[in-house]
C-alpha cells in the first residue's frame, strides 16, 4: 500500500490566563504558512484532509488546548500505518519547571510547551496546569512511532533563556515565558548538578519506536527564539516565528536535501542575516532525506504558466525571489543556460507565487511564440555585500554623540555600510542600554533588536572618545562584522558543482586523546583546550586546493591551513585548539577549489589579520573577485594554532561550513 503523509500543526497565540503583554501573534501565521507549503510545494504530497491545524486565530481551526492536542495525537495514532510519514509543528510559548523525575533531565528541569488553556504552577501537584511536559510529548510521539510511522517534529518555542527588548523598531516578541510569570520559584529549586558543558540536551524527549524520528528545535534550552514581521522589506508582512520562516525558506530551495543539510543551511542564514543569537538544535537520523523523499539538487527553476504575456511560477519569497529578479526562459528544463530563449523580470512576488513580464537582456528579446511548458530559471546568486545598520533613537547622551559624528562615521565606513533611521528594517541595530554594564556605550544588536548575552555583544564606549574617535572605532567594529558575514554569504552562494572531495572534521579533548568525528548537526559544543583536526580525501580525477578558515565569536577570521591534494591524496592535520579568550557561536569554513594547470596554489591567508592585503590579486577567478569585493581587514584571533606552518592555498567554488559553540569549562 502507498504511504500516507499526515501533519499536525499547533499554534498557540493568546493565553487567557496571562496578561496580554505575554500573548504572541506569530504562531497562527506559522501554521498557515506551513500548511500552505505542505499542501502546495512539499516534495511529497500532503492531502489537505490529512493536515490538521490547531490554532487560535485561524478560521475553522480548533483552539490548541491540552485536550485538543491530546485528541489530535490519538486520532493520528489510530490512523497511521507502517511507512506513513507524520510532520509535527509546535509554535508558541515554552518554559521550564522542576522535573517530575529529576534523574531524567541533565539540568533537573522539565521543558514545557504551553497550550492556550494553561493555568498557574501548583506546588501541591508540582506542575503547571494544562502544560504539555516533555515526557508526555515523547510518549505522544511514541504512539506514532510504535505504529511504524516516521516522524519529523519541529518546535518553534524556547525555554530558559533571557533577552531584553532593547529596540522597539519592529514588532518583536520572544517565545519564552519566564517561569516566574507562572508562579514558579526557580530560586527555591536548588539545582546544583554538575554536567559536562559539551553535553547537549534536547528540549523535548525523542521517544522510541519502529519508525524513524527527527526533531528540530528553534533554540537550546538556555536560549530564546523570537518572532518578527517577515519577509523583510515586503509590504503587508506578518509576524512569523524566525525559525519557522527560515526553515520554510530553506525547504523551498532545498526540498530534496537531508535533514542535516537543511539544518546547516538554517544555521548559515541565521548568521548571515543576524536573525537571532540562538543556536537551533537538530537531532535524530539527520542523514535521511527530508519528508522521507528522494535526494536531489537545489531547486532553481520552475515550470511557468503564460497568459496574455504574463508569466506565473509556483515560487516566491520563500524561494529567495524578489521583485525585480530576472529569470531565464528555457524551452526545456534540461537545456543549458546558454540556450535561454530570453528573460523575464518578476513584477510581483508572494510567499509561494510570482508574476513576471518579458524583458530584453544581453541582446535577447523573448520570441512571441514559445514552446509549451517553458521553464523559468534562476541563473546565479546575486550577493549584496552591503550591511544595513539602524541608528539609535536620539535623546540619550551616547546616541546624540553618535548622531553628531555621523559625517565622520559614514566617511570611515565606506560604501559597504548603509545607515538607516531607527524605525527602518536593518541587518544590525545600534542601541543605548541604560541598565547595562556600559550605559555610556553604543551596543551592536541583531536585526531583532534583542539584547541577549551582553558579554558577547559588541559595544563601543562614548564617554572616553571625541566624535572622530567614536566614528573610527564604531566603523572598524561594523566593518569587521560585515567581512565575516560576507564570507558566510559566499559560503551559501558557491558550490553548485563541487569537487569530489570528502572532508571530515575531528576533535579530541585533554582528557581523551582519541580523535572522534565532529558532527555537522547538531551543532557540536567545545570547551577551552579541545582540539580540532581536519581529514580530507581527494576522490576526484584532478588536483584540488584546500583552505581552512575560522570565524570566531568576535567576528575574527583566522586562516588555519592551505594546501594542494592530488588525486587519491589524503590530508590529516591538527588545526587549532579552543582558547578561553572569546567564546560563543563560531564557524569553520573548508574551501575547496579545482587546481588550475600551471597556476601556483593560491593563498587565502590574506583574509586573516596577519596576512592582510586587500589590494592583492589572487588568481583572477570569479570567487577571488567576490572576496575582494567583500573586503577584509584587521581581526583578532579567538583560537590558538597547533602548528605555525601556513602553506599556500587557493580559493574555490565549494565551501563546507560547520557551526561550533564554544563554552567555558565548569
């Protein structure tokens, strides 16, 4: 029998037992977005009658009460058969409470998802009324997996992290309800358990059963996740969970990737777009293709319908398209780019659909008579290396000092930084935090304007600087951040055809000198003195050049290795160990390029502080030109080299990206 695909989408927005300041707006939009994707664009078919939505604020949907959620799971468990697929989506508030069984939790706390009919904490019962506890979620999922169903669960909620809404320019809310709001006295819990800081605990239990299981979480248990108006720059945008929107974006472009590949691309977009400081967590059988489908390449072309000169395609903002994007018109989906019949410029872009009209480009005019079933193809990735920065609101001494120095700041920043008003959308936001450890400083916050871990948040003091000095230091800070982000933009734009090179990253600890693989998902956690090594094998027919770069939590860029591998060669090399100086979200990039005949191994060490040469020509490839356009400068290393030798290297069309979290030893 053919498998069936089912979905249960839960969006909790308004909580009658809570003050309205704690209500959310995005979960209803999340579940509607996901439902539309599953029924119209998913790589496997989801029949509309198999998609159940529980959400307040959605016409025709039941409210997501605890009883309704339990009932929906019971109905699913009664229907599924071996080989069926179930997609679960939870959008709403989360929190933590003392664990019913502390032995089952590393930190002694249960993670809770909050239906709309929650009540307060009860000391007598030891729970939050009508909350959905992680152990029960695991049991509900068990009920599906024991029937042989494969399950993918996505949680867009968070638990114990904290954040200050420092900038009110956008409607930003955090999907985390403080335990104190529910009457839980966390100070009286008295937890003192010592755990390995490398240990990562999923917010909800994975359960067990015959069917496979994958879980995506918007944040670690000690982080927050926001919702904000999306998509950026579009009139009529709606509040959406940042994690849900980003996940749907990636699925729209990479519907045939593995869960691990989807997770890595989500992480990269978080870093590039400054969406949030949280680190999404991915667990389960991550080598499987999403939705249990078949693997394939990135989707960058779509069959078009043509009527009265207007082209309609089933792709839109989620697929990376914007108004003004120019697509090639192909007579057949298999034709090479050079065979384009002409071009179409998009005039209207929605989340899932776009409209366009023919335009002249490269001397080509689209013929009036077109073959049946033409395809519109996205030819290349357009990279914008501009970083948009929202200025702080006037009225405080630090902000007024900065605004008075704007002329010097713009001159020092150059063309890659664009400054906008406080109420405009931006990649970064400058803010004054009067209650922070540095009330005189200008703080650099992500696009949400949320101030989270201030210890790892850049800031520039104002009391000790005149206007010229303030402009120079702030410009240097922003430019350093922009260079690191531009490198990550390149990592997502190159590599459509990659060399046949196998790369594995390894680690070992001072306590255990055995090298073990570093996973690409979930995000590996390292502590000071942990080492990172690389193992690369060239399985192709030609030589390749390999570079290893490291982007630190302080936006530093270090160059750790470069060399050439002939066909059949293997590289095994210790790269660096983690220092205690700078800790946080970090990323390693392995750049692989086919070696060109008679060309020396190119050197990418100029991207690092100790080999800066922004005017240098490094081989003349398109990627080299992009690096030069991205611009690089002085950095400070956040890791310690294991070896001092730095060989020559080359830039290339494939970049393997690995996110790391570095934390202090306890």
